[in-house]
C-alpha cells in the first residue's frame, strides 16, 4: 500500500508540475517537472542525495547523482543605483506594475521589487531588500517557484558553485542608455570577455553571457568588470546571501 501511495504522489507531480511527498523516513521531497532541469520525470530539489535514494528505492531504480540548484537574481539595481520613473499606485504586484508601461523603474529589464517571488517561495528563501529580490542561499532549494512568477525573467536556477560567476544585469540596451538607467548595469564593454582565458564569457546584444560548461571559476571576469555587473556566487552580493555553496 505504501508503495502504491508513493507511486500515486509521483504520478500527481508529473501531471501537475509540482508536489510534496513524504518518505518513510519522514523526509519531505519537492518535485519540480516544469523547469528546464531534469529529464521530464521530476527533479528532486530538497534533501539532496538522501531524497533521491529514497524515491529510487520506491521506484525500483538506481538513483543518479544530485546537483544542488540555487536561485540567482540577475539584477543589482538597488535603490541607490537606479530609480523610479513614476510612483505606481495599485496592486502591490510585479505582474501588475509590469502591465503599466512595462514597469515603473528607470530600467525596464531589472527586478521590479514588488515581491511576487517572495509570495511564491514555499521556503521563505527570497525577500525584497533595498528595492530588489535577495536570495537566502542557505534556505533556497532551487525549486524554481520564484523564477516562474518573475515577469522580467530576472531570476534563474543554476547549479550551485562557490566560484562560478553570474551576470547581475539583464539590460540589453546600448552601454550609454544602460548607464543612465542604472549605475550597476552591464554596458557591454567586453572587458570580461577579453580577460577570460577559457572564452567562457561573451557579449550578446550588449550583455555579458556566461557559458558554464567552459567556465572554471577563475574570477577574472569579475575582477575586470568596471561596473561590478559580474559577481562570483560564493561571495554574498545583491542577489544572494547565506552560506550556500
């Protein structure tokens, strides 16, 4: 009976996209079948290898290696680095303000700061601090709920690593326009790309893009970025906090 119930919960997670399940050891397991990670049969993103092993035993299959995933906010436009074009009076929601002229901020690509991600997170792992979303990596399990509700697609779910950098900007405007909107924006100067010994970072549409398959985490891109738009995950920055990696 226990096996049948667990199989039923797994089937529910596949149909609905997400579900919680309890193992015999009392572990809570979060399934996410709607993201880009996984093979379509559900991704276990909480309790790591123990949870994966428990489900594999129930299913009668071997457990593969689990990789810790974390949410990253690709924006560092705090209140002192950017500003508002107008004061929005309405529903306190990113989706709502996005529908009004694309948002109230100087930058149309960044975090809107109204906390739809905060409401969506079941683990209390993301909050609005100084005008932008900030992830508590110690609590984050990489479920992707925050990323799914972000209207500007500022939040991404990536493998956790102490030294791998992230681009803390989404602005694809020309450098001069980006700098007018936010002093922390990527201006597409290509200094990071020229500094990278592995050709792991390029500039596409005025924005730095990292190829994590090539990146070795040397940190030179962060060192050469004039606006600190590139930052390594292991160091607490505008989009993250906690011990994490």
